[in-house]
C-alpha cells in the first residue's frame, strides 16, 4: 500500500474520531450551562455515545495499521461496533418522553455484554499468533483448527449492521408513535423538528453503506469510497446531534409547561412559561423591555438561570452581554433596579415614615444584608468613576 493510500485511509478512518472528540469537548464544556437536571442527563448520555463511537473508529484504525494492538482490543471493538446504535436509540427515546421520567431497560445491554464475554473467554483459549494471523489476513485467512473462532472473530461488521438496523427501526417506530401522541396534546406550541428525521436518515444511510464491500469488487478504490461514505456519515451524525443538543433545539415538539394555580384557583397567564428552543437572539432593546414590562427583579430568588430560561438565550452569551453592555455583572444589574424601585416606594406618600427594612422585601431583596451589600456596591462603583476625574484635576 503506497504512502498516499495510507494517508487517505488514515484520514477517512479517523474522521469520526476527530468529530467525536471535538464534539465531546464542546458538549463537556456546555455541562455548566444546563438549565435542568434533564438537560444535564441528556448531555451525559451524548458524551457516552460520542466516546463509544470514537473508540470504535480508533480501534478500526488499529485494525488497518496496528494488528497486534487490535488483537488486544478485539473485545472493545465488538462492544464499540454494537453499542453506538443502542445509545443513539436511547438519546431519541430520552427526547420523546413528553415530560415522563426516563426509563431505559438495562436489558438492551445484555446481548452486547454476553457477546463480549463470549469473545473474551473464547480468546483466552486461542493463541495470540493465531488471532494475529486472522487480523493480518483481513478475514480471508482461516487458521486450521480455528474455523469457528475465525467466523466469530470476524462477525463484528455483521453485528454492527444487524444491531444498527434493529435499533434504527425501533427509533423510527418511536418517532412515529411520538408524533401521534404529541399531536394529541392540547399544550402543543410548535411542530416537529425535521432535523431529527434527517439525522436518522443519515445514520441509516451510513449503516447501509457499510455492507457495500459485500457486493462490490475488492479494490483500494472501492474500499476507500466505502470508508469515506461511512466515516463522513458518522461524523455528520456527531456534529448534528451535538449542535442541536447544545443549542437546545433537540425538542421534537415544544410543549407548554403549565404553572400551578394561584390561591384564588385561577391560573396566572403571566406565569405560564414555554419550554422553548435556544434562539440565541438578544438585543439591548429586547433585554430592557423585558425588565421594564415583567420586572423580574421583584422576585427575591430570581437567578441567572431564571433569566436564561425567560429570554431563551445561552447563559455565557447573556453574562457577556450584560457585562459588555452595562459594565456590571448580573447581580449588580438586578440590584440596581431594586434600589431604584425602593427609592420610588420611599417617595410615595403612603410609605412616609416607614423604615427601609419594611420595604426591602417588596422590591426583591431577601434580607437587609443583601440590601446593604447592594448599596455598598453602588457606592464603590460611583467612587471608582470619580477617581479618574480627581486624579486628572490634580495633575
């Protein structure tokens, strides 16, 4: 095999590894930006899926260029060929819960575990040289006396196709059932996300293309073409899935989350929140209009995560926006509104003679200590602005 062919095969085989590692790093960093425990669980499942997929393709690389290492990782290869389709199905199943708790039976991992255990135990009774001969022979060499072991040893690509087809069919059936159930919901806000269907289509296409070598002539050109199609399909799957999960566009349907009824028995429409997808669109006009109309600062326990959900933006983007636009962090920006509202209340005739302690709860401060800290922060900020002028005047 010439050097150019080696480079081409290396790049194509390792493409899913690069995509899985890159996407995994981004998803891992986004764990601190989760709005709920469910979102964190989803990202952790996605990280496992990316890790297994990357390991499988890395072991495939060893099969091509490091046969002796592949022999030692053969059981890992078997698991990594079978598990990705199961984890993909689990991710889609997680997204189609319609608010119900996630329940994924461990029995899905039973057959892969038994196959891996059988491979591990059987390999202990087969000499290393025999296994190495099977790998170097690319499934075309069958050592005498080890015919059945060779067939089982080289069964991994077929198992990948069988498990892949089975679980992608289950995934499609799950989506069809989900769409029917979701359309019957009165709380439906937005229709299905078509990218999920496209993602399943890409996955099935890459899976079916993996059986091409069975029907096409054995040559470097066709092998390279097959490898490129399969690896690009898997890499695209990694990128699509990670992108939409991080952007919170993974909801196939967006459902309205009803607020609890008020003490009078009526539901306050203003407290009804929508579980929306992440849009990332944030302007100063929209931001200030939200504070002016909804006055979130009046809520004592209002946090950055609440504002992220209300405005439907990324937490990092929102924090950077407040710092760059207003020159302060979120807490100080929120407390500044509370102090202004407190001044307005104190100036009202009905509050004449009332102490500050009796009013701070009405403007969103938890206690007097929080109010005092806000006052000190404003004084220090005002003093910091005056210092350059004073220094300039004495120069």
